[in-house]
């Protein structure tokens, strides 16, 4: 009986010491928070480093055409109001059809006769401003669009026109 009593006292002592050692403090919370913030900032900084060598396959690629760099992307597209070409210069990506159509109408009023809306397989709506047949023509059209529309927001895109390849 005495041995059992000693085991219970020892187990209780270990339990009490264990609970006291795991008590979180404000200092521990602050250290964990600061470490998480530093990790998040480092990850964000890594996202903005230009790729050297390998490129990601899950998003637009920066492609060099002559002396111009353009973003290109290939995915299945469909449209009822745009006759798609080999290279389709998108200037916006929206999740709502009405927003995409509003921008397409604005571009048509500015003289972009091929402006319209195309959809991808994910239910997103690209606004296409120009349709071309070669990457060289697409690079020239991108440069011209950027020149005419300084400060354009390129909603949903990476801050520049996107050449959708077919």
C-alpha cells in the first residue's frame, strides 16, 4: 500500500511541474508572433525576386521577344464576342462578367475594335484589347497599349498586359 501511495504522490508532482513549465507568457507569445511576421515578410520578399533559371509553371511567364519582355500564358479560352487569334492581349481579369464587359465597352469606345470578353475554364473573364497573329506583333501591341495608357490598373493581372496564347 505504501508503494502505491508513493507512486501517486510522484505522479502528482510530475503533473504539477509539467503544468507549471508549459504556462504560456506574454513574452513567449510576442516571440512567436515576431517570428511569424519575419517569416511572412521574407516569403513576400521572395515573391518579388526575378526568376533566374527555372520558372514557375503555374502562372504567367515573362517572355523576351526581341528587346521587349511580355507576360504570356496559355489556357483554354472561349468567347462569343471576340474572334480569338493566336495572341490575345488581355488587360484585365475579373470574376464578374459585368465588370469585364464594362471595361471592354470602354476600350471599344477608345478605338480598340477587337476588344471583348473571353472566359477561361475557371469561370474568370479576361478583357482582351488586341488580337494578333505573332508574338512580335503582340509585343509591339503591348508596348503601344502601355504607352497610351500610363497608370492603367490591369485589374486581376500582374500589373501589365497578359498575352493569352492559343
